[in-house]
C-alpha cells in the first residue's frame, strides 16, 4: 500500500515538474527601467500591465470573447534603480503604463504603450521616461450641501482639464472632502496652455471672485510653470438650476 502511495506521489511530482518546465519554455516576460527626463531612476514608480483580450464575431453578428483567452494584469513596483521585471506571462498583446507621484501618467497624456509578446521571449522596453508634473488643485465649495454625501454616488458635474489639443482629462476621486466641499487634484504638464473645464446640468457656479460661471461649460485658462507654485482654483456651487 505504501509502495503504491509512494508511486502516486512520485508521479504527481514528475507531472508538476514537467508542467513547470513546459510553462518556463513557453511563458514570456516584460522588463525595463523607469527614469525621469534627466535619466535618474524613479524608484517609486508603479508599472501596470494588462493583456488585451481578443474577440470574434458569431454567426448572428454578435461580438464575443474568443475562446481560450488568458486574463492577465497586475501592477509591479520598480526597484531602487528604477528597474522592473515580470515573468510567466502568456504570449499576446499587452498595454504597459508607468506612473509615480509627481509625474505625468504617460498613458493619460501620451497614449497607451502597446507591445506584443511572443512565446518564450522577454520583451525589454528599455528606459521609460516620466515627465515631471504640476499638481493643480481645484476646490469645489458646497456651502448649501448640494453634493451627494456618498463618494460612491457620482456628482452631477463634469470636472477636469482640457489640454492644448482639446483633449479632456477628467478629475479622479477627490483628494480631500470636508463639510463645506471637496478638493480635486489633477497632474498637468509644465509649459503648455491648459483650461479647467467645469460643466453641470444641475448646479450654478461662481469662481473664486464670485463671478458667475457658465454651467453649460466653463473654461478657465492657465499654464503651469516650474518657477512658480502650481495653479489652484476655487469654484462655488451657488444653487440648483431651475
């Protein structure tokens, strides 16, 4: 009985080792280095990778996920020298994005970086440069308490930045919330004309000097420069549109 059990254990161990060897022979990887514009490593950088899923069209014209797709995606941290490496990935098309506090997100401002991994090949991305950013603060005062209390409920307003090419960069969740309003922060590049964009179908607004803003779409121009403090703006919700 023990001999039979031992044989089964040895068989399973051999099977596991064989599977691991086959995976090592067919799996792919990604590696590279994250640096700033001066070539200095950015050890605080995070690298997000995501495998793109393929779709096929059925006989009735409906697009569905292709069979056998591997759903792969995660975030890894760069080391003290800015280097990162990921192994054990299935072949396919991937998007790769790097980001760090105080730097622009390339996938937000420069477009997604897409790579194709062949089987059993480690793709070296070389040096991925991050650009320093200014952190623009936008304060939304809500003295009447009209914004939803729960952050899980999207407020009836659009808030973000329009760049010099008129692309829209939406503000994420507020960086701070208190009884009288919310503060949002958005990373923007230096030396390019930008505009704060604010729009609501429900609320009326004024700026920090009590001048009315167009609820249908207000644009406040600015440009961040490295020799000055980052721009900050205040808008106030003054009521609901009747």
